[in-house]
């Protein structure tokens, strides 16, 4: 069995839309793209770098795939990003898209139209860690179908009040166990959570 892991940058109020730049995702008139960048330090890179180092496969939405495919295949081995480029280029990539019919980035494969069923089948294979990067719409679909085993969440000290959130309507209720939490001097908190069964209830009365 494989493990589906969501890697996501979040604001303190849960927004995950367009962390990396103004033009990344302007859906619904979102005007705060790039909110993550001022807080992304070498210290944070050192914390989350190992999270990205050992993917057995990747799950990507079309927008994130286009961003990645426009950059990583063109990075030379002696570039600072060369080691990461090698990992991402060689890793099998499974892409959810309603419009794309072919993929040019090496080791890329289109998922079947029934994405939850396709991912459930992937989880039965011996792929190890299946990483979801960005791909907010895809991540929310996986959450709604209870297909996520682990969350690697990087929470930034920003409140936006608008934008697409990782956990929205349709999220399956459940408990999570905190595996680790680290903070940076810029106020960013990097947390790892794993599924821990159903929600438990009680009363203080």
C-alpha cells in the first residue's frame, strides 16, 4: 500500500490559493497571490526540504503541472536546483485534468476521469509516498473522498479573509495525530499530521 501525502502552504486562516506569485491563481478575483514569498527563508527551506526528497510518485492538478513542467525539465544538473530537478523529473507524475489529452514532461501520466477511483487504485500499488504539491482543487477532492493519509502543512503568519481554503465544505471528519512541528524566526510553523481515526467527543460538564 502507498501513502498519499498533501504538502501545502497555508495562511493562518486556512487559505492555500496562489502562495507563490500574483499570477499563480486569480480565480474568483483573488488578489493576494504571492503571500508566502516574504516569509520563505533558508531556515524554512532546510525544514521542509526533506519533505520533498523521497516521493515514490506525485499527484498534480493541471495548473500545478503546467508550472512545474515549465521549470523543472529545463534545470541543468549543476544548477542549485539540480538535485531536486533530478528527483522531480524522474518521479512518476499522475495528473488530473479535464482538458489535457497529452503530457510532455517525462514520466507523466493522465489520471482517469474518475480521479478518486484512480487514486484509490494507485494507493494499492507499492509506490511508497505519493506526494500532492499545490494542486488545491485536487487536494480538496482527495480530502472529500478520505484518501489522504498525511498532511505536511506550512502555516504562515498571514490572514487574508478570502481565497480557496484547503479544508472546505465536504471535508470528511476525522482526528489527526501531530507527528512534528517546527517554527522559523519569521513566524512560520511547519507541521506534520497523520490520520488518527474518527473524531472523538467529550464534555467538560
